[in-house]
C-alpha cells in the first residue's frame, strides 16, 4: 500500500506530516506542490497554541508499506 506523505514546516520551525492513504500514485510533482501551497495559504490547521502547523511546504514523498505475515490464526481452530 502506498501513502503520500506531505511534509510541512510549522510557523515555529518544527515539522508536521500530513499522510494520505489510497492516493493516486502518478501525481505530478508540480501539482502536489501547488496543492501543498494552497493548504499552507489557507492557514486553517493550527495547534493548540494557535501556531500554523502547515506554514511552508518542504517535500512530498510516496511511502510504500510491505507486510510480511508470519502467521494467521484460522477461525474455529
């Protein structure tokens, strides 16, 4: 499963991640950056102290998770 991880710098200098699952995996970098800038400009995500969490886009990466099952219990056995 792939996840899109949008990484932003907060107004106080920290970093915050916005992770989205079940996304298209062939998004264009320019379009993703544009949307991240729109999120930042909206200013609607703030922490409990009123600090903007997504003040500046830093990067966007796809993360692929691989699950390797060791065992699975069968129901009723």
